[in-house]
């Protein structure tokens, strides 16, 4: 499955990836070490089998017959979730197939293309509000509002309720992050149940209003699979997952793009010379180079072999996407940030997963990144990370984004284009 070191068995080489005790801002050397010398290895800090090559990560993420999602993919649970609580990335077959059938159509590429005009207006509105300030915090002031606004539009949340919905969704994302990085659970279970009850109330209201609206909640409320409607709480859990995946990861992706442009000024100059033409490839390269999801968990469901390691049912595997996306057997000069890669000729990068669990929100996330970066850098003169500011990474194995990211720009915003 993956290459093996020639000078030592993988089990004898200790991995350098230590996301809880020594998370590195520039991890490329340690990831290269693990990928080359112990591509499949038991990592005691993760308490899991770590897989770090492109082909190995692809195999684990796509291998649903051997690797279960029902015990969690963004943090590892000791036991599988009860069937009634399994949803999409936290579900196995046949539950996953049933749910995915609905969302494939609801989140189609054509639907997301039709949201482009909304996306442009929203980004311009946010820039207008920031224009007189001269500085802003990337996540709270821009990226969160951008991501939450798109989810609200997709769900059909009324304008008068969007601010309150976004606050509640942000709170749930914060609690997920706290749990993900190994800190205290912080009341996540209690607040999650309250939030799911609130969403269920929205679903009952949409059903009472009838099936004529094309918003996502209404579509899910009236959708049938094999003649059966979905239960309100199952729909609520799908919406909650959309909040976490559609808001939290997009926030990180937008912030990472801005940080990378500052970190690599020659690439920033190239982007500023052709913002419209390079927004798509900038988004792709940012997701490859500094993916907001560094890795995903799986639980072995049957005796199997990963590389040269035998893995028993119940053991955890961690697919290290950050390492896979820097694999020199796949990407030329992988540790360089190059926004003009020819993506039509390259294998698919892995920030959105692989196989049956490939992220359904990919099209929306890419569009948001393109619009956000284009609007910010076209309208805010000399936009940059505040000089002297040193961002700190969020702790934990899964997320790669900063705690905060302070931005500054010169003078008033340039005129809007929508």
C-alpha cells in the first residue's frame, strides 16, 4: 500500500508528528520524516495507527469496508454511535447511503453556482462594514460571517433570524472544537441536544408550511427514500453536521489563504496581478498546502493490514491529510506554495476526503474561498497580516487554523462590484 523505509522497520522508527504536545507551525520536515521513514506507524500520542502517504491516506479514507466512520471521524469515540445518531461522516452503510442520496441533489454544483450572486453581495456587504476600520480580525469579522451567511442562505433562514442562528451555530462549532482537541467536553452533549430540539422545531414548521420552498430544510423535510420520510431529529443532525463542516472548516480555509499570501509575498504579488484569473487556483493550492483539516479518524472494523502493520477491530487509524498533500511522489516541489499549479494535470488533493465520504459541501467551500479572497484583496488596499503579529495554531490533531488572525489595510475600501 505504501512505501517502506529501507534502513529500519517502520515499528522501530518513532513518528515526529505530535499534534497535542508539539504542534508545529511549519510541520513539513517532520511530516516528510514520517512519510519517508514510517509511512504507517503506531503513534503513541494519537493512540492510533498513523498513515501519512498520499496513497495510504486515500486507501484508509476510501476503505469503508475495513474502516468505520460510526465511531467518529473528527474525534475518536470509544464505541460506535447508536444508529439513530449516525449521520453522513459519522455513519456507515446503509445509513450513510440513504442520507447521502438526498444531499447530493440538494448540494449540486448547479445549485451552488446559482448562489454565486448571493456570495458576491455578502462579501461586498462585509467589506463595506469593515471599510472604515483599517483593521479586522479575520475569523470573527469576516470568515465566520461569510461562512454562516452561506449556510443560512442554503437553509432558508429568514433574514430577521440569521444573526441569532449564526450565533448559535458558532457556539456549537466552538464546542466541537473544544472536544476535538482533547480539552474538556464543556457541556457539548447538553447544548447539542438543545440545539437539535430547536432545529427539529424548525423542521416541523417547514412541514406545516408545505413543500413549495426550495430551501434545504424544506427539501429534506419532504424528501422520501423508499417511500419513507426522514425523522425530524435525523434531519436535524444532518443540518448540525452541515453547520460544523460548512462553517468551521470554511473559516479555517479562508484564514489560511490570507496567511499564506502574506507568508509568500512573491505569490501574493502574482495573485494581485490577476485576482480574477487566479482565485480558483489559489483556493486549490491553499487547500493542498495548508488544509484546514489536517487529518481524519477511522476505526478498524475487521482484521486488516495497513502497510506492514496488522490492525485489529476497534483500533484507531489516523489518516494524515497534511502529509499526504505534501507527498513528493504526487506533487512537484510539495513544500512550496505555488498558486499556478496546473490542477487539470494533477491527482485530486485530499482536503475533502475520499470515496463515499467525499465532502458534499466541496463546491460551496471552494466558491466561498474564491469570492472571499477576490473581494478582500480587490477592495481593501494593501491588505496584510498585521506587522509583528504571530498567530498561534489551534491545538489538536484535526484542525490546522489559527486562534486569531489580525489583518490591516490602508485607507477606505475601493468601490464594490455588486
